[in-house]
């Protein structure tokens, strides 16, 4: 059985010591590199392998393969909309969350941003905007063109 696992990943479950039998199992992914008979014991100790319960197979923690130097890997960052209102400039506020025991921990109070379809008179069409509720009230009071002009936003792009 151990020879069939050579070079493949396996998932082992181990219980944490000192806890009862109903404690949750902790999953550990290891890579089986060789069988006991294939490597001398001095090479296994140099490589840092441990013993398993799989009939004497020697196992080691698997690591990602080294990156290919020919193809540079650019970090992939997801596109996330910022939590800032473009019309008013409102953004998140740092505040303290105060517990009953008066223990203070830092938290963020985010802006109430909403996606809203707003009619644009000059363009004779609807615009789908992500704006704060405060900006929405200001647009209802002063008009979309006046608020966009004050904020320096060109509505023709959208």
C-alpha cells in the first residue's frame, strides 16, 4: 500500500493531544516521497522525513513546485470597488467597538453606498451610479448636473 502512494498527496487526520475522543480532527496534507526500503536511513534524516502509519512509508510535508524562471507570474488581484462615494468623497471611518466591559477594539464604519438608477436630464437617459444616501439626497435637492459639476465628475463617460 505504501508503494502505491509514492509521489502522491494524501490527507491524514490526527487528533490533538490531551483532548477527549470527541474532539475535532485536524486535517494535514502530506506528500509521500519514498518507501522505507528505497532510501537509506541517513538520507531520510538529512531530508527531514518523518515516519507514517502507512506500513513504514516515509513522508514529508509537500511544498509548491519552484516557479518557472522563464514565465514571470504576475500577482492576480481581484477588482474591488472602493467604498468611497464619488460625489461626496465620504469614506470609511475608524471607530472603537466598545464592549460591556468597556474593552475597546478598532472597527470600520462604512459608508451607506447604494446602486441607484438616476435620470439624467441633459443626457436624456438613466445612469446607474453607486453613491451614498447623503449624495442621493443632495442630487434630489440640487440636481444631478450641479452635484456632478461640483464633484468634478464627467457624466458623459458613463
